[in-house]
C-alpha cells in the first residue's frame, strides 16, 4: 500500500483521494494498485451507498500518469503491457463499481485523470478546472475501452477534438461538451458534492443500483446485454421492504427511511 492513496468513510459515502499534490496528483503504478483495495472495501460495505473520487492539494484532480516513472514502468514492450493491464484493471474497478460514483474535480484533470473521470457516473468540477488528453503530444497509444468511455460521455466529434488537439479545455467548455455534469465555484465545491451525495444516499439503494446496472447494459451491444439480470433487479425492487417503506412514507407525508432490504 501507499500513503499516496487515501480513503475515508463519511456516513453512507466513501471517499477515495489521490494524494500526490507535489506532482499535481500524477499517478504511479503502485497508486493504481492501491486504489483497487479501497474500491473493493467500499463495494463490500453495505453501509456505503456512494463513492466520491477526488485529488488532494486543491490544484488538481489527477494530472495523468507520473511521466517521471515511465523509464522505470513503461520503457519496454513487456513493461508497457504489464502497466496497461494493471491500469485498465483499476479503471474497470471504478467503472464497474455497483453504486453511484462522483468525480469531484478541482484544477487539472489531464490524461489518466480524464480517463478516471470517465469511469465515474458523474463529474462535478470547480470553475477553475482544466481538462485535456495530451496523448498526441507524447506519442502514446490509447486503447479501445478508454476511448469508448469518452465517446459514451461526449460523443465521437468532441472525443476527436479532445484527442486531435491535445489541448486543455476550460470548465465552461467541458460543460458544453457534456464532459461534466455541473460547474460550481471552487469555494463551494465540497459542500455542493456533499449535498448531492447526501441526496443520492437518502434514496432507495436497490432502485439506484439497479438503474446504474441497467444503464450499463443499455450502452453495451445487443448481443452482450443481460436482460434477465435487468429484469431480476427490477423485480427485486418491487419485492423489497424499501418499496413498502416508500409507499408508506408517501401516504404519511414523511421522508422514507430506506435500508436496502
């Protein structure tokens, strides 16, 4: 493990923090490996209903891969393959996380930071954030899964612009592209995200988690969709105690107390 990946649980919300502020939270191989244990812990904890991913230091979410480690970690064909496997496994852990995820972005969100943000359900950023994928300036290849996740969010035309230009985009531009869901003043970012996650966590978790799963199936090719699993999750919602609680709370004009059962 490494102290450059931090985590904490705040009620129903798990927080994962990239903690390498002296390098704008650039990510090394050991940091990617450390994220998997944190995400697995949040996944297994029934009390956690949402995850927030952020960067320490106030100047960056994640500024990409730690290029200073490329000679050590990515200098040979074998090393590149190993690096790619580990990083994609980390991205998949975020992308496949069964509960809602928010990337809370302040400052630089570059390269691998963008790829990570695309693995989250929502992206909420401060008004001074910057976005970009400089692969074309470094001669890096980008794999199918990473590009598809970007295309799924912004569409093919904006995805091409982001890669072709390799330039940095403002928060305003990112919002227009659909890259981020919300742009808020930097000084209110934490409170805004806390309020948003509190709203999500108060809702019926079986419903929210089933919608996340079904939307994930929607974006797959027809031949890969598990429609039976989708239907089973819908039926589980109707058979749940939370469905009874939701109806009862509505009739009694009070807030429901959902337990996920």
